[in-house]
């Protein structure tokens, strides 16, 4: 299926979980936050949460500083 990850279209396995997508794109699951269609996904749900074609996915990492 096709999703939009951080503003860029990409194709992923229709059965991919959030965790699988993160690993496939070299993100550290424990150090990022994920929002699907502007709703944050609980880290505990990364292994269960799957995508629907057209989902807008934002992966954000905390930044140091103030």
C-alpha cells in the first residue's frame, strides 16, 4: 500500500506494523514518536498498529536544547 511518510510517498507491505515500518526505515522505535493522520500512536501499540492506504505518517524524534 502507499502511505505518506514525513511528506514523501512510499510503498510498504500491507501487513506492516508501525514497528516494522520504523525498523525498515532505520528508526529506533524507542526514540521516536509516530502520528498517523495527526493522531499519535502509543509506543505500546507499535507492534499491532497497521496502516491504511493513504495514511499520512509523521515520525518525530526529540531534539536536545531549549
